[in-house]
């Protein structure tokens, strides 16, 4: 078996070392990554993908650690991709409690990876999307992507997610301004973290005020959840909201499909109705038979005859 086939088989079997190798390929060699993704693609599309974005220091990595634990309690396997060079999962705040982290890193149902933002010829957005597909093919039930909500490429990355969480915390300076730029409108759920601090309620009210400015009719209103990522407070409620949004998406999709089906059926019914009523009319006015005769006599071909008759109809 070739090296790449070994990696593909390993990924599909959920082997951690092969998953890690596959992600490294996605980060460093676009050509090889293309073939890898083509091979695993049929096995993707099953995972629930969650994006978490917001300013640095809001508590994204800390919150993700608690979310992972909550999903594990619920029997789900989890993959985490962090695209946050300012606070990587290796050595950053996420490792604040090394012992508890170690527990997660030996759990076969969890895969955590920080993306290398350097040495990345294909672009970080592309590599991240590939990494998500790799974890999806590897059978992870839930995939969480962490990005620092700032530039265009972060917004681009986070759009791979089905549910986008915009996180915010009091005491980050002109914080609302930071989340206003571009990511506000893509949020499905807002989190105000560090609810143990004063001003958390003010942050909630600021977001509420912003949501009210946008008075477009929407099928889903983004809820605002308060959390304390340090203790895990509010995390079960957040997971519930994510589930709710997931169910909403499914319903929307079902609704969209029924609309498409209804459209096809309506068009079919109209075609039938229009055709038979025109033909009846032509027959009643004896024009049908007249043209029929002309076709038999080779005076006109059927297509031109139909065109002529319909043009007369439309005049
Ligand atoms: N007081 C308080 N501090 C928190 C909370 N969540 C995270 N932090 C702290 O905020 C800092 C940034 O957290 P981190 O998860 O690295 O934020 P990220 O940059 O958004 O990933 C760390 O020092 C955390 O310990 C919280 O709920 N309350
Ligand atoms: Mg972080």
C-alpha cells in the first residue's frame, strides 16, 4: 500500500496519527491534499460543524474545552480545529489546567489540532476546510472550528460551519465594535462569556440592541447565552441551543425540498392544463385538422406548424 493510501485508510478508520498526518498534508502540500480530499470526500457530510469566533481573549479556547467535555458526556466524538495563532491549544490558555487537558488528549473520542498559519502555500482557509473534511471522514460527530473574528479570511473559514457562534466578553475594550465588523450578521448564536464579571449584562444588552436594529423578518432569531467558560456554567444550555439550531436547519432544508417538489408538480400540472386547453380550442376551431392535413401533404413540418399555431394563439 502506498503511503498516501495508508493515510487515507487510517483517516477512515479514525486513527489519530493518520488524521494528524492528513491535516499536515492539507497545511503543507496543496497538490497532495487535493488527491487526499478527493479520496475521502464520499465519506464526509455526516458531522455537525460548529464555528466559534470572536476577539482574542474572549475565552474561545476555554469554552471549547468545556464544550468538548459536555459533548463527550452526551456520548459524541469531537474534533477541534483552532485557527488562532495568538492562543494556540499547545501552550496557550487552553493548557491552563494541564492535568485536565491531558485527560482530553488521551481520550480516543477527541481530536484537537491547531492549524499552522505559517508555511501554508494553499492558504489557511483552504487548509482549514480540508481539515474539517478529514475529521468528518474520520467519523467525528461534532467538529468545532475556532477562529479569531477579525479579517476576511476568518469569516471565510467560519462559513464552513452549519452553526456559527459569535463569542464576546466584557472588558475587551471597544468590544462590540470588534464583533460588529462582518461577523455580526453571520451569528446563529451569541455567547457572552466571563459572566462572572461585572458588565456581562451590559454586553448582553449591547448585543440585544444591535439585534433590534436589524428589523428584517428572520426565521431564526439568534439567542444570547451567558457562560463562564472557567467553570463550565451555561455550557449545557449552549449545547441545547446548538441542537435547537441544528433541528431548525433540518426543518428549513425539509421545507426547501418540499417547496422544490411542489414547484415541479405545479409546473407539470400547468403544462398539462395549458397543452390540453390549447389543443381543444384548435380542434374546436377546426384549425388543428387543417394543419394536420398540411403536414401530411408535406406543405409544412410539424415543428413549424406548432409554432405558427401558437403564434396565432398569442396574437
Ligand atoms: N473570569 C473569567 N475568565 C475567563 C473565562 N473564560 C476564559 N477566561 C480567561 O480568559 C483568558 C483568555 O481565554 P482563552 O480561552 O485563551 O481565550 P481565546 O483567545 O478567545 O481563545 C484566559 O486567561 C482564560 O482563563 C470566564 O468565564 N471568566
Ligand atoms: Mg484561543
